[in-house]
C-alpha cells in the first residue's frame, strides 16, 4: 500500500511539474514574464525543462542577469541548458559572455556551434566566426554553414557569402534563403531577383523574402506583383504585403487586402489594427479590435498605444482595466501615456508594481523623471538598474543637460564604457544649450580624434557653437568637412550654416548657402532674415520677407522677431509698428515678450521713451529681462533717470546677479551727480561679484578660441597692451585723420 501510495504521489508531483512547465512555456510565448516567474517561484518540484524554459524566457525579455543566476544554480545541467544560456547571450548581443560559456561547455552539438558562429557574425566579428566554422567537427551539418552565409550576407559581404555558399558540401533550402535574405535585406533587389530565378528549390519563405525586399525598397508595384504570384501564401505573406501598404500610407489598399485574407489569425488582425493606429485612425482600429474573435496581449497593447498616441489617456486606461491578463508590454504602454501627460507619480506606482521590469521600463521611468527635471529621482532609479544599456546612460546625460548640470552630465559621459553617436550628440548639444560653446566645440574635436564620425545633428550643433562664438575660421573648417562628407543636402545643416555666417558678419556667404538650398523651409527664411537684422541690412530683411510671402511660406513668431529687430537696428519706428500690427491682424500671432522687447528697443533708440514705457504697461504678457534691459539702455542714452530707476528695479528682481544692470544705473546716477546712490550701487556690485562666477569673453586667434576671465592676471601683459594701443592709435590716425588723437591716447 505504501509503495502504491508513493508511486501515486510521485505521479501526481510529475503531473504538477509538467502542468506548470506547460504554463510557464505558454506565458513565456505571451510575454507574461512576471506571471511565469511567480509560478516558477512557487513550484516545490522543478526539473531541467522548468529551468531551461525560465532561462530562455528571461533572456528573451532582457533579464539576462536573472537568467544567468538560474543557470548557475542548476545542478545538473544538460546540453539544452548550456545552449539556452548561450542563446540568451546571443539575444542580448553579449559576445564575450557567450564565448566564455561556449569555451566552458563540457560537450557541444551542431546547434551550439551554429549559435556561437551567429553570435560572432551579429556582433561584426566575421573573422572569428569563420575561424570557428573551420573547427566544426561535422562538416556535413548545414546549420553552421548557413549561419556563416547569413552573417556575411547581412553585413553586405556578398563575395564572401557566395564563396562559403559554393564551398558547402551540401545545400538545403535554408542555405538558399540565407543568401537571398542577404540580398533583399541590403536592398540589392536586382541581385536578389537573379538569384531567386536561379534557385533550384523555393518555398514560401523565399517568396516572402522577395516581397519584403521590394517593400523595403519602396517598390510596392513589384512587391504586389510578386505577392499575387505566390503559389500558396501564408499569413506572413499577407501580413508582409499589408504592412507594406501601411508603411506608405495606403490604408485603403491595406484594408482591401486584409478583407481578402482567407483565414485570418490573430497576427493579421493585429497588423491591420496597427495600420489604423499608425494613421491615427483610432476609431477604425477600435471597431476592428472589438470584432476580433480572439485577442492576445499584442492586440490589447496596440489599441492602448493607439489611444495614447491621439492623447486619449482615459480611454487607454479603460482598455487597460478591461485587459484580462496585463503583461509588461501593456503596463509599459500605459506608463508611457501617464508620463506623456505629466502623471509621473502615477506612472511610478505602476512601475513599482512590475515584479521584474525590463530595461525599456527602467529607461522610460528615468526619461520621465529627467524630462520633468526630477534628476535626483532619475539618478536613484539609474543606480538601481540591474542592467543598463546605452539608452539608459544617454537619457541621464540629456536629463542633466536639460537641468543645466553639465558637470554631472560630463561625469556620466566619462563613466560610459561604450559610447554611441547619440552619447556624443547629447553631450555636445548639452554644452550648446547651456551656453558652453567652447566646450561644445572641444567635444566635437575630441569625438573626431577618437574616430567617431559626426552626423548632421553633431555638425549643426558645432556650427551653432561657432555662430555664438563668432568663430568664423572653425566654422569654415566645418563647412569644408560638410562638403566632403556629403551633408550639404541636409536642410538642418544648411540652416545652421546660414546662421553661423550671418553671426560672423559674412552676410554674402549666408546668402550663398541660402541660394544653394534646393527646397528652403521656414527656418531657412528666418535664419536669413535674422542674419540681415543682426548686420543692419533692414532693406534686405524686408526684401527677403516679401519673397518669403510670395513663395507662400507662412511666417511665425521668430520671423517677426527678426523683422522687428531689423527695424530696431536702423531706427525704423513707423515701419516696425506696422510690422507688429500686421503680425497680429494679418497672421493672428499673439505677441511674445521678445516682440515687445524689440518694440521697446526700437522706440527707445529714437528717443520715444514714453511710448516705449506705455508698450510695457499695456502689453498682455509678462515682461522679461530683455525687455526691461532695452528700456534701461534707452533711458541711459536719453538721460531719463526716473524711468531708468523704474526699469532697473525690475531688472534687479529678474537678474539679481547681472552686474551690467548695476553699472548702467550707477553711470546714470553719476551723470546726474547723485554720488551717494553711485556708492550704494557699487557696494551692491562688490557684494554680487564676490558671489558670482567671473565674467568670461573669448576671441578666435589662429583657429583657437582664446578665453579671458575677469581678474585673470595670467592673461595681462602690460607691454603687449602698450604695443596694441600704439598700433591702434597709428591705424586710427591714418584712417580717420582725427586731429586730437594724441590727447585721446593720453587718456587711454
């Protein structure tokens, strides 16, 4: 009896293990890692299948460290365990870890060798992969050969792929499709078609590769023609063609194709719903969603994403609440919606409920805190991350840059093991955003020295830094690099070039760049108009504005700041006021503080101070420091002390550490003989200057940006100053014929 009872108990335990294993595998396919892990943790008996299933699932869901912990706990391990762990490293592109594990394997099969070859090829280590292929014991096994062919083909090394293909002792359909995939995935459709037509055997995979190749190349006509000729299309065939129509906005054709599918499975329904979501047709997507006979987690997540994309967070939350089994993808989608709407704390609650969040969840929460300026919380999460990827590091760099903490952003950047182009761009753009133009250029130079190639974003940032430094020679060098590297057709780069030349006083160069642009946009016009304004070419600014309107380009707020600035620089008060009224009446643009600042500066320059002050009193927006600064400067020129004191007080509130405001008002009091006020302001200035950073100026000398800090005795060379003054005096005497130059020089 005891024996029978024991056998029954063992049988029941075995059935429980099998049942639990099937549940774990099923949940893994659905991406419900938390639920699977919960079942795994509660299992009293586990076998090799249990561990291998969990290892595979964790690795595929970016939880490779957890997978390795399970692997190390396993005793004994079988060949499947080792292969599952190597496959996990392959999935997460961790080549060194995979190689170490491969070397430690007690035994290997053909799958082990093929996995390691694939691992090397995907990471670009083709030579190591080829060396490994030579060591494979079973030369007749096609899996390793196919992995090598796929590796060469995907990297565009077709000659090497063809050599391996020709050397194969035996070829199967996978061999042919691996070669074909290399051609189609690299857009070599003529080579692909020739190879496809010569293939001894074809299957539906071969046809699908060709259809996908034409879709990716933008040749929908050829893709559709080939699709219609597939002998027995499968769901991949239909979905590939459907997604092709969706990608190019042909939603009607996509729906017609969907309605033709003889047997629709959940993948085809999801593809059509995703198409409607992509086109922001959420009502149509929802109709189709409700008609679905069977929904999976992708279906629910897609519709949640759709509502979030059109800004309907409440509807997204309602769908989420109806979802029978909420997986990590759905939670991530709703988290994104909450973050996008500024509900960071609610998003964090959801994040904390996820048992084992993946790297996407971590990065999303860090980005949410960063975008909200809550960098302490972002850093806390960043430190807790079990596995960080390059996106995690880049998010922190951008977050600190936006918060104005470039010292911390730099430390994060320096601590990164592997930096990509986004890392460099985040750092360079961060310096630019925080007015650290020289540091931005230094980082650009360092980037090149370390062998990293800049893209259009990097170059545009570099040009903007040159513009703000008036570093014309460096800007010209960047221009030459742009010509050589083929970025001259990039509109973003061209607009930055216009601004760089304009701010460096080279208006003709800016005009030439503008003329060379094939299709200018609003930013191009704004850059040109602002350039004219900056250099005092009001007539050219008006002429450009007229051409812009003739080309039916609608101006924006920036356009009118440029136009008002142009009027201000040459004292065109009437024309400036007309432009201001036209902005409001003809283009329905609400004036910003910057527009009022230009008007105040304009009226102040021509001595119409009462009108300037009335503009400030009557405007609907809150005055900024630039506006009060313009008024104070005008009061200084036209000796209106009473109004100047009023403007200065407002400036002291907005810019308490800006010494120039104190100096301007102090000079005005001095001119009025009010020496007590002068002394009081100087005492205030000394107190402020003791707490603030020293002033900094710069000049470009022989392609180098030279910095000068106030009170920096190392930069003072009295003998050099004497030589420069003598030279300037002689030059002015020759050019200007000033009779009293000697007395002026004596004062200096």
